[in-house]
C-alpha cells in the first residue's frame, strides 16, 4: 500500500494548526477548503446575474452607461460576508477573492447577458496603496472570474492617477467628489464596441464604479458591465 506523504503531513499539521473558515472563523473540517459547509449554505447569494432589474443595476441606473450589473453576495454589518471581506482586504488573504471570483464566473456563464464579454477590468489601486497593501483584491476577484470564463484579465487599461482618501465614513456626495476624475485609461488597442466587465470587491454608493465606468466609456468607446463580489445593503 502506498501512502501520500504530503497528505499525511497535511492531516498532521491540521490537527495542531487547523485552518479557519474565512466567514465565521471556526476550524475547517476535512475537505472543507476556505469556508465551512454551514457558511456556504447560509451565505446571502443574490442570483442578480439572472435578471437585469436587480438592486445593483438599479443603484447604477442613470449614473453611467452600464449594460448589466450584478453582485455575488449581500453585505451587512457584522455578517459572515463582512468577515470575509475583512480577511480579503486587511488580513492578507486575496486568494479568497480569487476563489469567489471563480465561483461567480461559473455562475455568469449561465447567463446570456454576460456571454459576449471580451475582457475583465479590475478597479485599480493607486501605486502607493498597492505598495502598502501588497496586492489589489479586485484584481484577484477578476482573476478568478477570468479563469472561470476564459476571458483575459486586463490590469493594464485602467489607471488610478491620484490617491484618494478612504471612502469609509463619507456621505454619498463626498464619496462621489472623492473619486471624480480619479481614473484614466491607457490608450491601448481596445476596439470600439468591445464589451468589458468592470469588477470591484464591494459596491457601496457606487461612486468608484461610476467614475471608472465613465472613464472606460468616454476614453475607449466600449460597452461596460459591472460585477462585484458583494453589495452593501
């Protein structure tokens, strides 16, 4: 009988250093990867990708020429999703964003509304924040989507040209002022009429998404749809 030494060592290590669920913090059981079965069952998945008239889309209507918009999860204060987003953004676990991006990408493949996408464009961080954090969580989310949907991830199109103050604690008007004209597009070969998917981790007021979508539309003349990992209630 042959034994897989790596599996044996992995099981041994997990006894003394068990991995924790990214949503509730409980120790993961055998074959649970990043979240436990209970959290996976109770996570507030939206199914927004199945219909155009959803809360994420309505929030952006009239603010930017966006084709379709959807969010994977609903975010509430003190919830499992809030804990997940914290792990991704502030606890050096961007692979969680990629994991959920991949799962969402498989869902988007079920909808004809997202069948003609030509590229996935993540909301960029400013270079100073990227150096400080070490990664862009929205790019990881986009990477998972791209891998599932077999669409190129384009991190070289949209650039954040100046740093912005955190949006946390700002009212709706202040959030829009904070990101006005903050993005620019590199003049790359993106044919007119191409359909890109703009992605971010969390949709709150929509100010960042709107600013980025307008930049893409006005600079490149492309069609823009939106997908976020979560939408704040």
